[in-house]
C-alpha cells in the first residue's frame, strides 16, 4: 500500500533523483526517492556517477565525429534500463 507524503530535502538529493530517472534507474521521481530510502544515498550515488560518465563519454565520441548507431550505446541510453 502506498501513502503520499510531502518532504523537504536538499536540492542535491532532488538532482540525484532526477538523474536516476534520466538514466532509467527509476521510473519516476517518487520511485527514485523510494530507491534512495531503501538503498541509502551511498548505494545510489556510485551507480548515478557511472551513468554520468557513460553519458559524458558518449557525448565526447559524438563530438569527435563518431556515430552511435542503432543497437548501440545511444539506443540503450535513450530507451532507459527499466524493465
């Protein structure tokens, strides 16, 4: 059973939750906060940092003229990872 609550938190935590949604770690901001509560912030930060680096490298490759084609990293990134 889900219960709706309102909380105040640091902007850094909200930014982390938003990046979790962007990278497909969570389906929504609410889902991201549930994961953060269950795993703890330390358990999530490393995974989000990994995806930060993946996106940065993919953008670097594109800027250098590499084309990320169908079935490649961009497809994985665009589709997300939530099952």
